[in-house]
């Protein structure tokens, strides 16, 4: 059964004064790229750094006194974990959260800081969820599912309600998609009031269970997952979100890892927003092209909880994908002046050297040669081609 407008309004009242009404920020760079008016709904500025506390708080706040006395348990890679921990702490309820062993350390630390007991188990959110269910069965603790419960979806639906208040004449909304709670909630809220608005979900291509699930008419587990966007890396869609998404959402698309990293970099440089890869999924879909958008477009930035180490790696990945970071392996003379000739060529072509590594053990080197792997900053794809062409013409690159 789909959520009603009355149920969504009740959720909004329950969360009033508890959740922040996150800002809506105009994006000039995105507007120029796609040729229509683009706004960013900044859920990365919500409490705990993502939209997740909306659903978690609503779910936990509606527990009976007897249920509260048993505590709550959840499973998450990080954002739902923090949402549950903060919500339970605010309401004075004990919480245990199961997180995958590879969960980002800052997310683990933040979950503990909000007052939850953290247990690392499994290699994915789905495996952690199995452990959480087992704990709930053994102890009576109430499982707060990350997406598959009507209260969770109703809480996330308040994002859609806010969008309609902030941009009453919005024409399209693009939403990151993992388990489906956010997309289902936004679609339910928006379609009930303005059914003509286009609602689009975005998954990481390397963790995409939804396209096949929608095609087959029921949730189907992803065969594999390997994405930097851990916040939307969910193998099995939920039944409650599936009912809403299959009925209300106009389309679901996927984005590459390169698009995710480029979008994250764009948010850092141009929007001045710290965004995690999952949170940048909708931005990635808009910048990658292929979406038929017009009028006023709202792009939801769903979270900003990113490990600084991952941020460093993703930034480098994004620079490379955007044609602004180039690594090449050149062959130079192992005599005085050999390396200088290479570096002077790069200088003359306007490439800024970041790193240089020597090797004298490559299989195809002659006795008087050395292999040099050099990383440089470039101005874009055309500049990269110019640098490569100059290196090749000067004999530094072997075809």
C-alpha cells in the first residue's frame, strides 16, 4: 500500500522542529551545462550529514514505551547508522548498529560519538543486516531498517514536501537511489500533489539492482557490487520502496564511477559543498547527459559524510576523469640531462609536475635507459592530448 498525503503530512508534523529544513541552492554551473534552471537540495547539511535521520527519527519516535525499553538495532555503512544513533540518543533509547568491516572510520567514529554501540560484521550492508536481524530476534530489540518500512519512507518523504515548498513550480527531481527509501518517499510526496513532475532515480552502475528489479516486476538482488558510493551500495531493493518506485517513479538511470568522482569534484570546486560519492549520484546523472530535462530541475545532494582519505583518492580520480591529471610512463636517457629534457618539455607545454618515479628494471629498457613515471596537472582533455603528442614526437613514449 502506498503512503497517503495525510501520512506524509503527519510525518512532517512529527519532524517539525527536529529536522532541519535544508537549503535549496541555485547551481549556475549545472544550469549552464544542461541548459535549464538547476537547484541543489542540500541534504548533506541535514543533521548527521545526510537525509537519513528523517526516517530514523520518525520510526523510533513512534515506538511504544515497551518497545523503547528493548532498544533498537540497525545495519548501515554509515549514514543510516548515524541517523539511528543520533535519533535514539535524542529520544533516550539504547542503540546497537552493525556496520560492514570495511565501513569508513569517520562514519564508525561518528556513530559511536552519537551514543550507539557499534559492531563490525560482514563485508556489505546486506551481511550486516543479517546480523542485525539475528540480534533483534535474540534480544527483542526493534530493528530500524534502513529503507524497508513505511515510517522510514514517510520520514524521507518530507524531503519531497520541502522541495515543493521551496520550488513550487519544479519540473523534475533527480534523486540518488540505493535501497529506495529516499526515492520512494520523494515520489510519494511529489506525485500526490503534482503528478506531472518528473521523478528520476540514479544508481551507481556497479551496484545497480533496480533496473533489473523493475524490469522483472519484483526486487532482485544485484549480482555484484563494486562502487565508491557505499551509501547507495545495496544489493536487494526493499519491498516497501519497490511498491512506490515501480508505481510512481518515471525512470531509473545509472552512472559510472568516473561520473561520480567528476561530480564530487565539481561540487567541491564550484558549489563549495563537501559531498560523498553516493550524495553526488544525482549530480553525476545530470552532468553526464542523457537525461531529457527542462524547466526547473531539483537535484538532491543526499549526503556529505566522506572519509578524508577517500576524498583524496576520489579527488584524484575525478581530476583524471576530467582530463586534469595525467600519468604517463616515459623512457629517457640514463645520462646527465636525460630527466631534465623530459621535465623541460613538460614545462614548455604548461604541464605542472606532481610526482616522478624512476625505474631501471623494466623489461624493454636498454642498458643506457631509465623508465620514468611522471604525474602532471593538465588543463583538460585537449591539453592532455597536446602533452602526449609532444612526448611521443620527442621519443619519450614508446607505442
